[in-house]
């Protein structure tokens, strides 16, 4: 099992992945970071939890559009594991946002 550090929304996260999947995870992190930046620009603040939640929702919306045929699917040469990994990462971000939200409301 490999462990790498990724940057999302200005914070570093240590994440474990299978050996050989490090670069794929870095690409996914860049995608999530890009969506987090879009979210930050859209809401102009509002805290990290809200920013990550909105980023996850943006990713989920794109995935929903792809599944619903509203946008062209990924090219055939695109690794389907990449699409699955994005979906799993979006779910993890949503879970993280829920935990962060519950932690901040408890404080």
C-alpha cells in the first residue's frame, strides 16, 4: 500500500492507495482541487467545509449529467477505473464534509 500527500483546497492530506495508483490519485486530487477552487470563487468564502461540500456536489452533478446522457461520456480510451475513482473520491469528500460540518457545529 502506497501513501501520498495530496493538496485540496489549500490543505495537505495523507492518503493511502494501491501501489501503482499514485499518479491517478494525484490527478483526481487536482480535479477535486479545481472544483474546490470553483466552489470558493462561487460562494466567496463560507468555510472549508462548505467549499468541499460544494465541490463534491459539482462533481456529483457532472457525473449525474454523464450518466443521464446530458453530456458526452468519456472517450473510449479513457480508463474506466479513473471514472470509478472520481465517483469514489466524490463520495469520500462528501463524507469528509459531513464530518467536518458535524465537528464544527459541535464546537
